[in-house]
C-alpha cells in the first residue's frame, strides 16, 4: 500500500536496519530479511536526518538549505525516495 505523503507525514527508520556511511553514499542491510540496499549521498543524508523521526517538511527544509535544489523538485524527489524506502520496509510512515 502506498501512503500519500504530506508535509506532516512522520517518517521513522526501521530499527532492524544496519547501515554504514561511505563518502559517496550509504549501505544498508535489513537484518530480518538479509537484503542489502545502497543509496547515494543525498539518500544517505536523508537517512541521517531520520536519526530521530522527522516529518517530510523537516527533511525537505533541511535539504533545500544544504543543497542547490528548488523546493518543489526537492519535495517531489524526496517523496519518491521515501516511498521507495517504505516499500522496502526500511522506514515506516505515520500521517499526523
């Protein structure tokens, strides 16, 4: 099931995901399934922003401040990335 993300959607890491940062991204492993996932440096930054549960708005505000990206583009791409993470069970979404 795909959840329609809004600015107030709270995104939380799955606690059974192990991860390791690299200069050009992040490698993750779901210890329950044994599946590996890798993401680029921006995906790694989003994962870092999820160190504590965060809303979509909070993540996008941080990314727009840190990267040379238009807010609309950032939001669209972040929603796609978060939905992909949720689809793989790496994060949970809660509409608040």
